[in-house]
C-alpha cells in the first residue's frame, strides 16, 4: 500500500473585466461607456448565448451644446462586467515499485482538466451591442483552446 504520490494544480480565476461601450456617438471625438439601468447585468438566462443581460445597459444622453460642462455624455465607468470564470484541475497519481536498492519502476497516471469543465472566453466586441438583444453577450469561443478537453496520459518509467 506504500510508495504512492499525488500532485495537483487547481486554478480558480474569477474572470476578466470587460467594458460595454455605447451604441451611439454622444459627442464628436469622445469615447463612451454604457450606463447601468439598475437591472442585474448577469440576470436573465446567463448562458453562452446571453452571458450578459442587455436590459442592464443604456446609452447616455448626447451632447447638446458646445462647451457643455455636464459630463454625462461620457457615460459610466469602464470594466462594468466580469467575464466567465476559469476553473481547472490538473491531477497526477504515481506508484513506485522498488527493485533492489537503486532501481525502481514508476507508473504514472496524469490528467489535465480532470473535471472536463470548459473555460469560456469573453463575448467578442461584435457581441457587445446591447441594442441587439439577439447576439448581445454571446460567447463563441473557449479561453484555453485547444487544451480545453480532458487529457489523460499514462507512463511507465524505469529508474536505474
């Protein structure tokens, strides 16, 4: 029952920040970030087809006069939402079989992404128009491609 070893690496990431821009130009030569409406930005179905809630965002008012001192046309703050989390467990198990004092066999079983949990990427910039509720917040890729799927490998080593 002896001569066993294990290793593990668990990676937990809350996700990357993402900015939702305005869908209209509020002032010439200025950038613009969408405003919150008060709705939960992660509400609704919250799946790969609609990761963010389109009802949570709105465009700020446009500039009405030259020299306007009201900064509301610039919109809200950047990085309003956090993208999908990244969770991964890599695990290995070793069993050593001694042969005499200096030689041994070692059997290794290693797994990468043991739980086979997909790591979704953020919605692309083409899917961040909250007016288009059909594609807003749609995720079309994974974050760690092509290494997303579970990988298993086995080895037998001889130490001499």
